[in-house]
C-alpha cells in the first residue's frame, strides 16, 4: 500500500505509481489533469466489445500496427462505434465501466440525467471508477442508413466492410483512411506511421489517400511521397 500524508493523499513522490515513466512532459501534464491511462490491448478490447453485438472496429495507431506488423508504443487505443450505439454501450457497461463524454473542451460522465454525449463530442472514454486509469478512447462515428460516414469528409459514405478489414477476428480501419485522420496532426508518431505504411499501400489505397490530401491538406508533405 502506498504511504499517505496526514490528509490521506498519496505524496507527490508517488506519481510514478500512477503514470507511465516514459511519458513526455506534455502527455504527463495532460494525464495529471484528466487522469492516467492504461489502455486495453487489442485482445482485451476484443473481450470487452465483442459481446456487445454492435459494429465496432479499431482505428488509429493500432490499425496501422496491425496492417504493417511494425510495433510501436501506444498511449491509448482508439475503438470506434457508430454514434447511434452509445446507448447500447452505456447500458452494456453499467456496473463495469463509467462512460464519459469527451472532446471539444467538454468532459462529463454519461448518466441517467445526461445520457447522451455533448453535441460537439466525437468520443467517449471508459474507466472502471474515479480512481482507475482510462482504458479506451471510443470514437463516435456518424452513419448514413447504416453506412460508415467519414468524420472529416461528410460526402464520403461507404459500407463498413469497404472501409475496414479483419485480422484474427478483429475489425480495423483501412490504413489509408487511418492515415487520412493522422494527416491533420502530423505528429512524430504520425510521420512514423506514414513511413512504415506508405510502401505497403496498394495502388487504389494510394490514389484514395492522394485525392483526400489534395482536397483537405493540399500543402501536406505526404503528397509528394505518394
């Protein structure tokens, strides 16, 4: 048990027991404000989400890792569901996980009084209780009559099977679409993800990403490498 001071709070020197030791200063400051993360592994996410019987898939860095086979550090795991299924998610996790509306500078738990995410929120976070780390960043994807709709390009809608692929029973966002989301940020990890993914893209995927960048990120450096 961690020693406490007279007020019952863990001392500052105990910070390392709550936060990963390899966090950069910006990420540590973020987690100190909102709470630490201990994200699900892909196997754990499958165990949690598969029984829900709603469409779900993994995006972000884990989708890139599954496609390329190149492993890297992950600060969180991006599990996606359709926004219409938030109620199913909350009901299924009652007594297991608290579901918080996150994003757009607003943060609050989903409760009987406030059962829906903020209108500007495009994600919910999961954790077991107030003293537990966050386990998943669940992205809320719009749909159009059951078809997947891009959160960045509302004119692009497609059947979920066309924008995802499966490996070992887990559905992942296609790599070119995952990179399209990453292009806006162009963080060091996004640059690494592009570098390992670009040589493996098929012509159709390469053309799709090139067209997306031309329309939404015309000055992006990735355009000259596709």
